C-alpha cells in the first residue's frame, strides 16, 4: 500500500464522506476502497481507447474481467459464484435503452 495525499474542497470532501457512509457504513478502509475504485475506473477509461471491457465485483473487489459479457458470464459460472451477489461494471458507459411510442390494443 502507498499513501497518497489529495487536496479537495471541503464541500467535495463532505459529499464524499457522506456517500462512503451510505454505501459502506463506517467500515475501516471504506474511503480508500471507494477512491481506489474510482481512480481505477478513470485509468481504465483513459487507457481503453474505446475498447469495452467488463468487470465483476463482489464485496468491493474485482474478481473477474473480460472483453465481453458472454466471456465474463462463463468465468463467473466456472468459479461457481452466484450472479445475484455481484455487480458488473463496463469500462465504457453504456447507452440507455429508451423506448418511445403509443401503446394500445387492437380493437
């Protein structure tokens, strides 16, 4: 482990600590886990250069990565991990699916 000192405004620090409390409670190392995850995500976005990769996260730790969801699903299945207990993150934000139109029944 390496210690890094970061300066930020008091307002940002207050909001950061509030989010950490809401997500992790007062668990030791929670702030470090959140910040490290955010930094890793930012680095991955910068280095991926448009290439999408997916990460499976459980208990705040990445345990599997893959270039597509099918490959990631296979890794998770082979490790025997229940998919409901994990979070999947994409290195590139996915576009939301929006459906618009009238819905009705034929007469």
